[in-house]
C-alpha cells in the first residue's frame, strides 16, 4: 500500500493522503488522489510530519510538526468526510538540532 503525505504552507494546511489501496477504480484500473482532511492550523495541528499508519479498522494515525498526534477515522457512508480526533498535544518548546 503506497501512501504519500503532503502539506501546503500557504493558507490552510492540507494532509493529502494518496491512499491508493482505498480509492482504486476497478473499471479503469487507475488510482485517484483524495483529500481526507484539511488541517486548519489551530488546535487540530499544522504541517503533517513523517508518515502515517493504518490500524485494522482503517483508521489513520500521524503527527504534526507542532506536536499534535491525530487519528483520522474513515466515514461510515461513502461521500461523508473522514473524522479527525486529536489524541494528544505535546506542550513546551519544539526541539531542534543543529549540525
């Protein structure tokens, strides 16, 4: 399963997940990209970092550069948006390293 995470720095930040195994079109045998959630940059986090992982129920888990750990739950009906839940927000200063 291939998965890609992208973010935009201008305007609202987006998590673009190319969840290829989720949205394959059987008739055309082609893959489609779908925006599952758009981060607003507030308490929901901003600038997704690193990869994401699926659990057995199809939920996605990831983190942002601002220290938000999130879960995206798939919709129960087709066409309904995914649901974001903030699982934890780290407090304090961001740690950076210099060479």
